[in-house]
């Protein structure tokens, strides 16, 4: 599961950076500390679906965009083997 959260965070970070939105801004809008937000982006914290949806709205990214990483065969195979 760690790899799933890392992939989601990485995907959203790339979108955020592409659109010139600072991590500090997103953390404030989410109501979390910059450190906690960094942990979310780097997969060190579990992201809940409500947080993912709110985060996506803040940066203008469809939640499906971040979740598409799970459909990757590489991620899916590793997740199944790590159960």
C-alpha cells in the first residue's frame, strides 16, 4: 500500500507544480501543517478519500487523475504480491 500512496502523492505533486501552486498554499487550504502535507505528498501518511477529493479540488485536478496510477500493471502487481 505504501507504493500506492507514494504514487498518488507524486501524481498530485506534479500537477500542483505544473500549475504553480505552492505546497504551503495547499496545506493551508487543507487545514494541515506543511510537514503533514509533505508526508501526504511523499506517501509517508495514508490519504483518505475525503482528503484526496478536497486536495484535488484545491489544485483543480480530477481525483480520477491521481487514482489512475493504481490501474498501472506495475503498481497493481506489486500491491497484490505485498498482501
